[in-house]
C-alpha cells in the first residue's frame, strides 16, 4: 500500500511541521479494535517516520494532544507530538513520532515491569496538573462515584444490581474510599495503563502510548487500572508485584491502600460492564468474564495476601 496525503498543520511543536502544508507518504494502516481509531503509518519527504491517528471521537483527539504534550514536556518517555492537522476533507488528525519496538505484553522479563513502575511513579511526580478537572467532576467529595454506584445498582444486570456480590463489596469500602478522595490530591493519570500501551524499544527502553483517556485522578486509580488489566490478561501473578516494587520501591501496600484499590478494581470493572451493555457492544461478554475474575481475585484477598 502506498499513497500520499497532504495535511495542513493547525498546531505544531516541531519545526518540520511549522509549514502551511506537509505531504506524508502512507505505507500502512490499521484500526484499533476497541476505540475504532484509524492509525496511518507514514513518512515525510525528510524521512521522518510518523503515526497519523484519526479519532472516532473528536474529544479523544483533543484530550490526547493535550495529555501527550504534558507528558512530553515533563520528560516522560512518550512519542514526540508533532502536530494537530487537517486533511483536504477537513478531518482533524494527530501526527506524532513513530516508535519502533515490540509491545510489552510480548515480553515476560520481570525487570521490564519494575522499570514500568518507576516510569509511572515519575509521571505522577513530574507531570503538572491544576486539579480543576478533579474538583469539577465531583471526585473530591465522592459524588462522582456515588452517582454512578446508584446508577449501577438499578441495572438489569445481575452482576451489578442491589444485593449482588459487586454491590456488597463496593458498599464495604465506600466510607474509606470517600475519606480517601477528600484527603488525597490528584495526579496526572494515563487512565488506561496496560502492557499493550507500552513499547519496548530495541535498546530496551520503554515508551508509553495512547493518552486519549488521561485524567486527573489518584495514584491508586492508576495502579488499580494496571492491576485490572493484569487480572483480565491472566498476567497478574507474574507482573503486578514487579510493577508495584518499581513504583513503591518496596513490595508492601498499607491496608488502607489495599482497601481503596479493591474499591477501584471493582468499580473499574463495573463501569466497563455498564458501558458495554448500554452501547450494545460485542465486548460485553468479555467484560462479564473479566468481572468474574476480578471478584474471584478480590474474594481470595490476593491484595492482602500477596502485597
């Protein structure tokens, strides 16, 4: 496959893209299975390898441009954001650096997960946020979570409604989670952290991808997302302890942290089920299967036993 597409940069941070228009030769394309974003692989006339991302959701485009720039400016290992641009049809795209390497989920080395934990800790400490989004969404006073919990409990899904195992566990940790939200400052969260979002370069350095979902959230939300995906993928027993060790520089979590993470873990899984049901998604069955794994992990008290 080979075609040339002309783009018209609207915002840029790279001198090569600070021109009225730029032509990029496209040699491959793919569609992300979950987000349905289209990814084009291209090269400029100067030989710059690029990724051109066409978003199914425009809000995702603007969010990723903002988050990717914030992370890059803080010195995080991420693709360089080159430009926001439009094609001749007026479709807005994000153009960024192409990173060569393999996705982390193909690599089982423990040291790699330890390094990932260190990078995420660096991200939480170095990327600057103002906290306005955290406050405006009602997370600081727990109302964000409370409203969604009330919604889930009225669901027709047996896994979510009042009296379900999900309801019982979440209710057990509501008070400690509410206190945690009121007394904790948010940090910059990738907010969908898993091994498919990280590339290992040939020099063994890690690069974080896809900041479409970044939010102001707590550190434990981020850690819980990685735990959630590790449970879903069946890699928790070989990955999560290494990640935690790199993040905390120890193997231990406090009982309060474990309680909050349990709430997050069940909440993240419940939110996925509710979303897939409401959108009629083919991913609902997979989400229900993952939820069973999450409940089993929680009921077995693995957080308390292993960390």
